[in-house]
């Protein structure tokens, strides 16, 4: 008997492309048919509704490798049906090139849609002695944009997302930026990122590894004491790099006086309309918080130096605000890890806090210790969320991701406004 199709309203919660990527990505992983109506229905005005090139590109690839039947798979389509028929473990090829139509189509958002599928496409199995055969990696090139509005950048992927997935979930993915492409300024053609992804062996699940010695956030700790170092990436044009660096060092020194500042990337963007700055704060316990700015220098700017100082000050203030929430992830990282928490075996906790001022942590809140075991303190309690709509702490993107995950993986359980997740321990034999 064919599985029942899961129907989602694309206007729910965040109501944008993330809902589509998470839903179709999990549908491909679990071989469940899904139908999305009102695709990107909360994207009025210039950003429009319906599928964009980056969505079509990732879904076309997933449709090809899963032999899926599709309806409405075209740019602008507001209704999409995706019915996969082959599992990830049936993936034969280990080398792929995925190319979007435009340099404005984010390579990183394409990766977001297909990464869970690739992680479970392993063909090796555990040996009789408990050891594992050598798993052949998947080599992947994605062509499109690398610095695109409303998308994470390659630098964020490289310095925040993938290191966190490796440390907390054991995800292994080598990556390289081949060519950069922007959605700002003059057309820069297409960029390219290259990845070598190491799938899990068949029958193996993801496992969450908590931070050593730090289980839940501590809002009582001052941000400038928490941060031990800040990594800076600057890709700009129109001013000497040294001048931009001076502005950032000044503001970071004021906000994080005990932190070492190092410059990871300094690069000329080739166009004064293309500016990108990423700050990554790190704690002694291994937490990463990222904050960035993708902006264009106004054409009528009277003083490029003053404008650069304003941009630097704002991104530094944004980073300080993020750290001050006392969480273990930043706003953008939190919604990216929901899928991996849901797929993992057992409990996980990666709270952020809430911009409204409500904090996730409490002396009465259950926690996940360094062994991955749920510990309930005296007076603590677990409150399971119903997950019938977007819910919990964090951004609307995070709340929506929890809802979509619950629809595709009904066995996942969320507690205490999403701060504690009991994953389904997904495996493929």
C-alpha cells in the first residue's frame, strides 16, 4: 500500500523557502510523498511567491536520485507534489555536479535541502566484529551563488554550521570555495562550492554530543567574559582593508575586551556594492555564535570611512546581543540544527533563548549531560509540546522547522518550548 501523502500549507509560520527545503528533504530521506500548497505564500511584494530557481534546482536533483514523481516542479509554481520511490541507500553514483540557473540562487540553500539525504546514503554496513567498512564519500559540486541575500554564506557554512554539526552530531563534510558569486552589485556570474561528504554506514544513527561542562546556557555570565576569541571575515571593496579592520577591532575591543581577534578571510569583492562581514565569537566551552552583514555601499555616500564605521559598529552590536542571550547557538544556526536533532537518537538540547527577553535556561529545567543523558534537577519537569503548529523558543524559522519536522517525522518529541528534543534515531538498513 502506498504511503499516505502528507499535505502542508506553505503559508504556515515562516511561510517561505525553508518550509519547502525541510519538507522535501525529509520526504526524500524517508520515502514519503508530500504535497505543498501556497508555496512561499508569505513572500509578498518583490520577493514574490512560488518556487525559485534554488528550490527547483535542489528538488530536481532529489527527484532524479529518488526516481520521484513530481507535479508543479517549475519556477513560480505555487503547488508542489513530490513522491519519491528510491531510498538514499540506493544511491549508486558518488560524484555529482548540481548547477542552478543563476548566480543569485544560493548554493548553501541547495545544500540545506539535500544534506540529510546524502548523510544517509551510505552503502557500507557494520562488520561482524563491530567494526565498520570504509564508507566511500560523496563528492559534490554546487554551482550558483555564495553570497546571496536571505541566505547563509560559504563562510558561515565553513566556520559555524559544519563545525557545529561535526562536533555535536558527528557529521563529516570537507568543503572548499571554488569561485564566489554575489546577488549584489554587477553580475558576477556563478560561483561554486565543492564538498566531500562522508555518509553514515547503513544502520547507524546520528548521536548528539553535548558540550563538555556546559549543558544549558548561562545568561548570568556577561557576554564579554563568555567570549574568548572572535574570528573576522571581511570581503569588501572601496576602502583599504586595514581601515575596515580598524573599525572592527575598535568596536570588538569595547564589547569583548578579553577576546582575541583574528582575521580569517580578507578579500576584495571587486565591487563597492558588494560588502560582506562575518564575525564568529567562540567560548572556551566550544560554543560558536555568528553574526554577519551583506550590504551595498550607498551610491551617494559622502564618506566611505564613516559608512564603514557604521556597518562595523552595527554588526558588532548584533553579535554582542546574540551572545548576551546566553544560548548555545545563534539565530541562524538554531533553525539549521532542528532537522539533525529530530533525526538523532535520544535527547539533545541546543537552546538559544528568545529575543523577547525570555530565556531558555532555568535552575529547574532538565538538561542533557556530557554523556548525552537527560538529567532532571529537583523541581524540574518535562512539558511536551503538541507541535500542531509552529511553536517554541527562537525565531519564526526555528518554530516552523519544528512543525515541519513533526509532520514528516511524527515520532520526534519536543519538550519545554523546543529546548529539549527526543529524536527518532533514524536509520536505514
